């Protein structure tokens, strides 16, 4: 699967945002256990430097989280790859909900993989900027300014759900929007550290889960910020 994006010259990158630098990131991800070539190819192609402040662009292809304002971060590339790969462990999803748009980078990775993406963000400023990025890359990502804890019930069920903020426990409203046979990936736990969990819902609606990694995400908050 080859991601298809409408790339402008600034998306191709030079220097510390060049294709050679991106390729080094891909090799680092491979060395850290990411094996799905579809996911690796999407991360190679999607220009992460366009999803952060220009002042941080030289760090875009480091395997680290970076600030995006409003107390939020763009996730570490390994975490983005791990969560995306977890969605593809089994039947390929078609419709995916992301809770927490943030910079828009994770949604762009999903969109580049040809999925039908729905993303919800509670901070209006972040969502407005993310929408501009989706348009500039030619990605058909549907977005909504809303409380991510309620998901997007009007569009449910979803084959996959990614939650990009940590909560002490799984949110029932989100698991209810997962289709039979679907996969939900979310960081769960109190404080600054969580466990990245993958949940599977079988045809009868029963849920099983496994733990993928230890992670640290910003908290999943309720309410809206314009």
C-alpha cells in the first residue's frame, strides 16, 4: 500500500527534514520492533515537520514527542507507529475514530493509509490548524470540535478507535462505539505513566485486551476549549 498525498515542495523537506533524515527514522523504528511496512511507509511519506512549529522543524524526525502548544504534544513517532500497527493486527479497518486530533499527525498517518478517518478534538485552536494541514496534503479526514470522551456516536460503529490521551480507565462511551471485530488502542492508567492497551471486540460483543507497552500521554480531559 503506497500512501498518496498531494505534496507541495515544502513538504518534501531539506536538511534536517530531508528524505534521508526520514529514512534514518524508519530504520530506527524498525530496530525498535515496528514491522508493518505499510505503517513504516506512511511515516516515511507524511511530512511530520509540517505538523509542528517551524522553530522545532529540525527535530521533526527525532524519535521523540514535541510540544504543539496548549499543553499538548505531537506523539513520539514510535508510539504513532505502534498504535497504528496495532490497528492492523488482524483484519484491516476501514473506518477509524481518533480521539484527540492534536497536531493532526496521527490522523494524517491513518488517512495516508487509505482509511476513512474521523477525528475529534476539544481544543478549537489545535483543530483549526490541523484542518488546514489536512487540506494542504489532500487528505479526506473528517473532524469535529467536541469532547473526545463522548466519541462520535452519530458515525459509529468504527472498525478501529485510537485514543491519543491517557485516562485512568477505559471510557465506556468509546468501547460502545467499537464495531464487532474491531480494535481499540488507548493509553490507560493514572498519573504520568500509562499502559498502552489493545482491545478486541468479538462478534458477540465480548472484549479481550492485551498490553503493548508502557507510555506517557497527556490526560484525556472533558469539556471544550475554543
